[in-house]
C-alpha cells in the first residue's frame, strides 16, 4: 500500500472535475436558454444558426423597407387622386363654358376657376414628397419627370421591386399648359361664341390628360400590390427562419433539466468517492502500530 501518491483519490478528483465542468455547462444552458453559448458547444451549429439569424434580421429589414415603400406609394396615389378630381372639375367647367347659354362674363369666371385649379394641380405635383423624394415630378423646383424608385425587398442584391419613373403630373406633363395659358387669358376671343369654340377644343385635351394620369396611378397601384404580396411572403420566411434557428440554438429545458439532475447526482457521488479514497490511506496507519 502506498500513501505518497494517492492514485485512487487523484482518479476520483479528475472524474469529479469533469463532472463539475459538465454541470457548469448545463447550468449555463439552463440560465441562458441557449444550447449554444460558445463555439465549443457546437461549432458547425453555431455557424448555421448565425447565418439563419443574419438572414432573419435581413428579412425583417426588408419588411420594414416594404412598409415604407407602401407608404410612399399611398402618398403618391392619394395626391394623384386629388389631381384626378381637379381634372374632372376642369372638364365640367369646360363643358359649362362650351354651351350657348353661358355668357361671356360667365366664361371669364370659368376661365379664372380653371386657371386656379390648374395652379393647384401644379402645387400638388410640386409638394408631393416622401422623405425628401419628389414623387410626381423631378423636384420641387424642376418640372421634369420623377425618377424611378427601387425598393430592396430581400437579402440578396437582386431582390428588388421597382416603381417606374416618367411621372410628370403637372400641367406640362399632362399637356394642359396650353389650356392654362388660354384660361389665364379668359379664353381669348371677341365673342362668347368664338370663346366656346376654344373651350370645346380643350375637352379632348382634358380627357387625354385624365387617361395619362390614370395610367400612372395604375402603375402605382400595381407596384403597391406587388410590395404587399412580397411583405406577406417575407414575413412567412422570417417565421420559418426563426424556427430553424431555434431548433439549433435554443435549449430543450426538459432534456437539459434531466441532464443537470444526472450530473448533479454524479458530482455528489464523486465527492463521496474522493472522501473514501482519502479515507483508504488511513488504513496504512494500522501497519505502523
């Protein structure tokens, strides 16, 4: 029997240290709710879970992008809806001015109304913006066409939805500038009859402008429908991606609780084994008596 090196005690101590390490890992998992707390827990699982988390975060941002884009399109649509109302009223007034029962003074009043209405149509085109982006013309100062808008709706560079440019919802873009100039001059003509000839000529012009405006609104509406469909699809992807990450990263509390109890029992037994291994060496004293 040897007492200088208590091999039994060292063996029991080593086993107990390993058990305590496992017990500590189990406690960490139970306290964080995560099965993977560091790379050594599951290196490949951590890599996959991190990629899934990054994907889910990107998809959540795409949903936010889509909601912002829908808001932008709703602003543009409502603005063009009001412009459509303005054009409807302008047409009504042109029809009123084109009949023989309207006096010259009445036509002058109608011309003033039309001029004001077209001024407001231009104001709407100038003032309709979202976060500094002009939606119905190039800018507040420039009356050229609005530029196309591209919305990022996914985690890949190619995952985009575009709103076509070319919208010029002002009197110039709708070919109403000649009508505006004529109305500003009280439908130039000496007699009411000659002025009525002028107003009748613009009825078709207004119809064409309304058709053009409705075409732009149709594109906005189609793009909004596309965005809303994409948002619903992405939200489903987020749910499934999060579920996949959870399977890899999150701890199963029932399973880990059972493992903790097992390791705890083994640790207590290990402590008892160490005490017994140390007690065994006391038997050597009997040889020395």
